C-alpha cells in the first residue's frame, strides 16, 4: 500500500505529523478521525519531492507577493474545520499560522490573531484588511458571530467560494485552447513575414520585374516588421495602457460594459456568469441572517459588470418603496427572464434563499453550455482565419514566382 504523510490537529490544537500506509487518502482521513485527530493535510509520500519543490518555489522570485483567492479559500475551509472541532478562535488561528506555507498568508494571519487577542472580534479583525477580505466576506463572518455558529457559517462560505472558483475556472480553462491557437497564428505569420518573405524578396529584386500588388503588400509588411518591430511593440504596449487607463474612468467602463452585454455570445455569457455569482452570493447572505436590502448593497460590490451592478441601485430603491424585489429586477430588462421569474416565485412563496440557490445552480450549467457554444463558433473561425492569412501570404509569394517564370519564358 502507498505511504502517506499527514498533518493533523488534536482537540488541544497541537499539530501532529507522521506517516501511515493506506489504500487512499480517504482511508487516512478516516483513521485520523478515529484517533480523535482533525486532518489538515494528507499527501502521498512519493509526492514529497514535488511538495519540496513547491516550497522552494514559494521562496523564489516567482512566489505570490500577496494573498490569493486560493489562499483565502484554504484559510476559510481550514478555519471552519478547526472551529467545528472545538478549538478556540485564537488557538485555531495559531494552528493556521504554523501550517501556512506562503509568507504573505502567515503575516496576514499573525495580524488577525494579534487583533483577536487584543479584544476585537474576528469580523472586526478581518475588516482591517479590506484588500483581502471583501465586504461580503466580513458580513458573513459577522452574521456567524451574531448567531453563535461561526464554524458552520464558515463552512457554507467556503462552499460558496468553491462554487464561484469552479465557475471562474470553467471559463478560464475553456479559453486556453483559443488563446494557444491565437498565439500560434501570430507566431506563424511573424515567421513567414520576417524570415521567409525576405528570401524571396532578394530574388524578386534581381529579376527586375514589376511585382503583383499582393506580393508588394506582403513584402512591404515584412520589411516594416523587420525594421520597425520596436515601434510595433511600443504601439501595442501603449494601446493596452491607454485602454486600461480609459477603462479606469467610471463613465468609460460603464459604456464598455454596456457594449459588452450587446455582443453576440459574449454578452450572453457575461450575463449568465454575473447572474450565477449574484444569486449564490445573495443566497449565502440571506441564509446567514443578512437582510435583503443590506445583501443587495454587498452583492453590488461583487459584480464585475458595472451596468448590472448599477441596476441594483434602482432595484434597491423600489424595494425600499415596498415594490418587492423580483418585479423591479425583471423591469430592468438586463437579467435573464428565467432567473427573474424564479426569483419572483421564490419571493411570493417565502423561499427566496432556496430559489436563489436554484438560480445559481441553473446558471452554473448555463455558463458551461454557453462556453461550449462560444467555443463551437470561435475555434473554427480562428482556424479558418489562420488558414486564410497564411494561405494569402503563400499565394502572394507564388504570384511573384509565377511572374518571374513568365519573364524567363
């Protein structure tokens, strides 16, 4: 049987480490729990060299310089586990500091622990680090403290974060192939224009015959790339910088997000991603005792599309006037009709939290389908575009060669 290394915590908060033989990780977890230990890390001993390499990488220049979303998810999950095992908060934080692999995480947890020991609640301590802990996160923790069920609330919060992560990763992973295809296309065209075309250019010049227009265009572009490549890089970098600077203006960002929602396929995908995140976040807030009005204010900060985020201002105003939540959301015309109808049903039946979770589940699946449809159109278009571009360059060169053949005849 394979050998596994583990780190676990006992009821006193002491960290125990060792090795055990087992068929799989689940068996190790069960055996540790039977011994009254709470497993925190279980890895195959064969993977120790990989783990050591990862640890060395964390100390390298490529190590994260800040607390990432993955760090935050791991912290939330592990803190929930320790609190539900009965450890006091300050002791649980001490354990997590000892287990932290990344220096930024250890420093953050030390600051949080010191604040807690200084008399602050966990939510107050986290609120001092808004660059890491969002308003949504802090309010969920505050609700858990008020209800006396911080461990259970953190468990639900970690589940919500996990689902949001899966949503992001599904979109990112789907875009990997098109990005690779675009990089291959750009590289292929650059090689043709910079290295292949010049070899024919000398031959054409020696022939002394007027070249066809397509051949002249290809030679002109290739010559420009060889002589002024630095200008092209400068223009691209400056263009990206100017675009990002333009987007930093609220009015410009609003107009851009407005156009984005109107684009075929991309607009539909954007709306569905936002609805899935919006519904799950609001359901989590409502499930932990946050009022609907306060929840909408918090959810607005988690949305990346400013058009959809600002639409919640009008919904909030109508809600304060007693017009309800589902109807004003429907009247914005920005949210998918299925989602707003489900929310209306949940509101009317008094099961809004449950229906919001269902909306999130539905649109998680809708996002996966929308990504597949988007790629079904994008991938053939990219391949066709690459074929046309490279074929056009080759055809232009052949036109010049054929012209030389006529001259020889």
